[in-house]
C-alpha cells in the first residue's frame, strides 16, 4: 500500500506551478484578473472520515465545513463550491442534501456544480468538494510558512471540543461522565464544525502565518514550525478550553494534553508580531470570536511544549497523523 | 437506490446561483476580477468508469481529459486542476501519477493541489478532478442552450472511434475482425481521449451553442436540443468516420448508428449560423482540426435522424444514459 507521505512527495514533483505552493499549504492560490483565487479540495470516505450510521446531514455539513475552514485559513471569502456525490440510498441522499443546503447557506458558499456517480454495489461511498474563495486584496495570502521568531502564536475558538464530542458520540466517554447539556454541545462541535471565514479575512493582513487546526493543535503547530523553519513554543496553560470540556474532563495536564492532540477543531492557528495584539483582539471581538495567544515563535526548529513554565515532553501522538 | 435524475433535480433546487447555470451545462462560470472562471469536476470510479486492469496511466489521462473536454466546450483556456486521489497499491499509484503528469503536460493544465485519502480495504477506489479554465473575454461563455433555428450543427473530430476502441479492448470485437494498426489506434482513442481546448477557444465567438460529446452524439445532441427548446436534425451520412472505423465496421447505416450512439468521443458539438461556415472551417484548419457540419437546427423540439434524406427511427438507446 502506497504511503500517503510517499505519494504526496511524488505529487510534489508534478505540482511545480507556483500556484500549487509546493502542496505545503492548505490551498492553491492562482492570480486571475487582478484577484487571487484560493482553491481547496477535500474528500470524505465512508468508514474512514465518517461512519455509516452518522447522520447524513452532518456528513454533508462537515464536507462543506472542512473546505470552508481551509478558505478561512487563507483569509478568503467563500465564492462557491463544486461537489462530487456517490449515489446511495434514497433517504440517506435526501438527508445529505438537506445538510449540504444548510451548510452552503450558513457559510454563504453557493453550490455551483459537480458530478454524480454510482458506486458498485456495497462499496463505501466517497464525497469530494472543491471550494473556491476570493483571497485578500491588500496583503499576501497567508501561508503556513511565514511564522517569524518574535511572533506570538494564537488560536481561535476553544481546543479539543470536537475530539471530546467524538468520544461522547462513540461511547468512549461513558454517558454518566458528562452532563446531557455538555454532551449535546460537544457532539455538535464534532458533527457540525463552524469555521468563521470572516475572522480569517479580518486577520489576513495581521498575521505572518495562518493555517487551520484540523488534525490536532500540536501536530498542526509542528507543521507550521517545520514549514516556517522556526521553533514554536506552546504554553499548555494558555490553551483555551470550553466550559463543557472543563466541566467534563477538568483542566489538568492530562486533560489539556488530550485537548491539544485531538483532531477536527477547525479553528485557526496563526502567528503575528506582538505589537498587533490589541488590534487582533479588537478584530476578533468585533466578530464575536474568541482568540487567545498560546505561545511564541523562536529561532530553531520543531515544537516545544511548556506547562506553567515547566517543559513538558511531547506526547508520542501529536494528533491525527496521516 | 436514488436515481441520478431525481438526485440532480434535488441538487438543482439548491444550486440557484446564476454561476451554476441551473446545472444544465457542463461547467460553472463565475465572474472574478473582470474574468470568467470556468469550473468543472468529474469523478471516475473503479469498475464503473474504468476497469481494475486498465493501465493506471490511462485512467489518470482520462480523468484529466474528460475535465479538459468540458473546458474546451466552454471555450476556456486550462488554468489548473485539483485532484483527489484514493491511495492504492504502490506500483499502480506510481504508474497513475506518470499518466497524470503526461496529461497535465499535454493539456497544459498544471496540478495545483487536492487531497489524498485511504479507502477501506478492498473498496473500489475513486478519483475526482476539478479543472479550472479562463473563459472567453469578448463573447459569452458558450452554453448548450443557445442553439437557434437556422443554425448548422457541427462536430469536431471523428465519431465512434472510442466506442469501437472499447469493443476492441474488451474483446466484444474479435481480434481477427480488425487489423492490428487500427486496433491500436482505436484502443488509444478510448484510453487517451484528446480534446483540443484551443479549438473550443477559437470557436467560442462563432457558436450559438457548444458542448462536448461524452455519452454519444445522439444523446448529447438531444440534450442540446432540449436545453435550447429547438429541434436538431442530424444527417447520418454526414457524420465523419475515421479510416480505422470505416475499414473495420464499414459505413452502412448500422455502422453509423453504432458510431453515433457510442460514448467517450470527447469531441465538440456546436451550432452556428450558416454564414460563419467558411470562418469556422478556416479556424479549425489553422489548428489542424477536422470539423464537419452534420445537421441543422429547426423550430420544434427533440432530435430527428435522417440518412440520405430518408427519416430514420431513433434507436432505443441514444448513447450512455444515466
């Protein structure tokens, strides 16, 4: 079986156009008519990225949301999407479409076209979506490779909710270990991630680097550090945790480590010079979004984890790794 | 099982943005920065759109070609593509990538990004590609709905080669019924379709309607007639047949009916006022392409088939119908 890493290395040798950004970023950026078009494509496979008994409307929502999250990370305004659908059973497909419609409306990303295919009998189905966005006009399109020593490292939203939501949904976390209100809220965070393109658009001119957190804060921060040829130092105590997570898991080191290695946050991870701190808080507050400084960029390479000024060994598993 | 027709009807209710063109066309068209961006997405599924023992490089070529064909039909210059790959066995994936690279170079459509996923063990794999093109600047982007009574109906290339090539490859046509040189050439037409974007770009300002022929000339001509609320009358005797096809199948009515109902031509089907005939021939000749007038558009609806001025009943099967 081809390793994903080896395959992407081979793809890189083909994708030599500058618009491909060396396949290192979450999206391609092409210039057309004086505008920057940001493009991203994600595929979700039955029994890999979702479970056969997941509500179909949530599967559709997530397919849209993960792509919108990539647009948000590039500071791009959603323009539209194309969607490839593998036909299945009637009721499932109808519910899926309802979720697709809800997400397209929520994220203001009109459905423009795509393809519909029939899979062989019994085959796991897969769904692909390509999202297009209009990149920022008066600043570069943020990449994950621009983090500079001296920058602060920020995250939007709260971290780890989606991972805990999955634990609630799949029964890893026993139902008597979480109050029903939190169980619902956490499950919703897993099933209906809600990236905020307006926040990415507002931050684009403030940041030196930006990406979305899709596989876990630690693994994505290390990817940003690697791409930027700098070291990122994160303070576990600064990682923002939701009330639902705190009241379910607590907020000790174990709970924090679980949160920062859980995937599917679809929050923003970005770095910016410290003098922009007030303006960043102001922009986020204006959009009703939470942002928190969780670390710094220094010279060097890799990722360093601290907790209350004490170094913490990196866990073996930094997140969902391909 | 959801019918594709019903599903697309339901999708249409969601895809209300004008850029989606009511999902009636082969591509979406969005305006950005004073340019028109043409977008199309096609998916190919193992054992549905290709066979497990098809050469992987040809599968990749075809995935690019079918999308480029849609761009050509909109008169669009290829700008780039995004590609979603389902990982499989190492040697297969390596050969697939070689075909992808060859096609991207042949069609001058750089690979810009995409996604790589792992399917569950034993699952048929599927591959999606989104192609982007720059639409014509000084004329409308051709649609399939613009055919006008009085227009001539044209096709590019020769019709039916790919269908006959498939018959050669899958053994439906016995090997002693075709000379080896023709067998090779016809097989290549099936495995490596070669749409010509430059021809579509040159014709865009000449045509009233244009689409690609992917499912068979008859079924696609009827789709154009339906979309245009006009009747298309085709003359079987005018349909251009390659030497390989003529010397294999002959050119009687049965051979012609087989050719016009075979899929995978990836030629252009277009209509234009008769006074543009000389200019159309000149433009095509300048690109080394063959174009032939094969019918006329009249008032009414549907498709009428003639052969040497005699009406011919439409066959039950007009092509590959979803």
